[in-house]
């Protein structure tokens, strides 16, 4: 393949998965192996993913947007295969829109390769099904308002009124406030809560409790970041009566008749 042909390849914005190096997609792994320039989110991406890569590797945790775009665009203009590596799935709190807008302005093509979100890594760590028949059929992915505001209609207290499954990113350092907002919004104090720190990593930590107890548990464990707050009845330790119609022998659907 000529350099001219390589230069037609878009920059790949790749989801690295939640931490476990085997939870990157096959496509993502291939793109890393083929890359000649990688810019990765150093504070969150498992660096073991970069072992054996032949690319020039840049850690973006100390960079601003302009510096990131300069590295990406310079490498692409040289005809290099370029990967921007984000944690989890880049579409969730990945700050990729601003990068894509800059690349659009420079008329540099890109593509997004999805990854396994830490939200689903946390659910897997808990052996939890996020949607259970007649228990919860909606999953809210959000965060507590902090230095970065949230839209007025998406305040945690308003979202809590649905009392469904909630996965709260970037908020464990404000656990007292999170609990206050959730209870004020309607969740009972005995609502099950799980905290999954560094989901799928070797040093993963799990705390389970209720809205009444969880803030004290987080404080005692010293968890301050890189943790998912999982709220809702689907995280109850007791067995829930949650049987779907999908495999119910008395229920007919498009591929099976009741018997």
C-alpha cells in the first residue's frame, strides 16, 4: 500500500473498553497493532493495551484540545495510520464531539470504533441484568452536577423520580450529594446501590449497600474516582421474581408457539 493510499485512511477514534485488555474489540486491537501514531487517554486506559505497539505513542492526560488535534492532524498529513484511544466506549462522556468538530474544520476524515463501556463492565462485575421485567425497563446513564453543569431538566433529583436503573459516572467523589439528590427525587432509602471501582481491572473493588449506607461505605473505603455508582432494584442481593415472556412456555411469539 502506498503512502498516498494510507493517507486516505481516516483517523480511528477507538474505544479501549473498561480496563480488561481482552475487552477491546477485535477491530480496535487490529487498529492499535497497525497504528503508526496513537494518542491515548492516559489516566484511564490500561497501558497494557499499548504493549507491543510499534506506533509513536502520546499520553493526552496533560494536553489541551489544540495539542491533541495538532498531533493527530500532523501524523495524518504525514500519511500515518492514526488512532485516538479512549477509555470504555467513546460515545459516553468521551469528549469526542469537540475533537471531531476540529477534524471536520481541517477536513480530516475519521471513524469511531465502539468499545465496551465501563457501565456494562460494572454490570458484568455485579452479574446484574440492568432491565428486568416489571422491575426496570429503562436505564439512565448520567452524572452528578459538579464544576461542569448539566441541563436543567437533567438534574439528578428529577431523573430520580423514575426510580429505574441508574448508572452514574464521574460522581463518586460527591457521594453525599448524590445520595441527597436521589432520595429527594423519590428513591427510598433502602434502594440497593453498588459501587464498582475500576470495573474489570485486576484491582476492581465492589461495595454493595443501600442509599442509606453507601456514602459512609465509600468514605471508609477511600474511593474517590474511577468508580461507577449503580442504583436501582435490579442490584438487590435477594432474588427477584423477574421472568421474561421470551422463554415462557405458555407465551407465543414470532418464532415459537406456546405449549
